C-alpha cells in the first residue's frame, strides 16, 4: 500500500509550493492571470498530448460510456436535490457539479497503475478523456451559471479552446495521425507545465481559504455525494454487469477520485466562490487518503 500513498502524496509538493508562494508574496501573485494562462493556453497542450500519445481504440469506449452513464444519472439526482437545499445561486452550482468532476488524470491514472498495473492505462486514458468533456461542458455550464445566465453559460462552453482541441485531437487520432517525437515532446512540455500550474494554483487559493466561512451543509452535501452516493451507485451498477474485473475496478476507482483541481480553475474563471471550491477540493483530497484503502476492498468483490 505504500506505493499508493506515494502516488497520492507526490503531487502535493506543487500544492505546498503554491501555498507558500501566496503566503510570502501576497498580492504579487496574480491568481487570475495564472488561471487564464492555464485554461486558454497550457491545457490545450495537455489535451493534445493526452489524446495523441497513444492511438484511440474504439473497442475501449465501453469504459467511458459506463462512466458517462453513471455521471449523467448522478447529475440528474444532484441537480434536482440541490435545488431544494441551496438558495444561493453560486452554492447551488457548486453543489450540483463539484462532486462529479474528479481527479481522473493527475491522480487517477498513476493510482490505477499502482493498483492494476500498466494494463490499466488504455482504460484510464479513455475515461479521463470522457472526464475532460464532462469538465468543459457540464462543469463550465454550472460554474458559469453561478454568475451568468443560461445563454451566456452555454456560449462560455464554446469559447474555451480545450473542447475544440479535444475534438481535433480525437479526429486526428481516429484518422491515424501519429505525431513525430519532436511534436510529442513539445506537447509533453506544455502538458506537464499545465498539470504543475493547476496544482500550484490550488495551493494559491488554499492559502486564502477558511473552512469556517463555508456553508457546512455545502461541505456535507458535496463530500457525501462524492464518497457515499457516487460509489454506491457505481458499485451497484458495476456489480451486476458482466465485464472484465480490471475494467470494473478501474471505473470504480476513477469515480471515487477526490475533487479535481479543474474545479478551482473553473470557479476562478467564472467567479463562482473559488476559495470555497478550493477548500472542498482540499478536504476531499485529505479524506481520500483513508477512503482509498476501503475502496480497494470494494474493488475485490466487484
């Protein structure tokens, strides 16, 4: 189990760096600029690199199809239930979508490799691809709705270059395009810069976040939905499906990943209580350190 803990803790170095940078340099660190640079530029490299690094196999799409089905069911439930629980527009947006945007990439991929080996990479890659679409469609819409109207929120989805980059990368991959090593190396540089900057930004917002200032019902709702409802729904659906054990295990692990730093990016971009979202991401990440070991036990009986 030590390799699992190491996989989780190793990414926290950059979070600590972001926290210390904001602590010592205060207003000299412009978090909004970092967000814009990451979302509109560096994440385009991350998207292309993630989708072109290996060919996309159509036969693997059963995994993201199941992932999307579980997320879609959960979205309907949380969108309807949260409407009765949260009257504040921004809190409603957070309560609806935050738990559904998990860290399937930076944490999910290395963690599944630690548990299932490198044979899990094709499944984790394609599930992470589906999560990218969830983030930059459903995620953008709801975080944007915390500040803007429905029409503007829908337009905001189309404005982000990441969605178009993903569609282009998928088209190129399906067409059979294989980038040269020099191109992949360039994309990889931007991709790792993007992942590092996401974690760094998380640390920056973590510095100004205070748990006492957050609606306790919001904390309970998001964490309860993330670590109780979502795993239960996933376990029930996967348990009765005749699928490869590793595939079911990867899906289950990916669905219980803690809240992704992408939540912070979108909350910051659309001014939807980014410090609140940062605190939720942090709490879920800490809670996950214990929950992952229980999750592995559930995977054994899927």
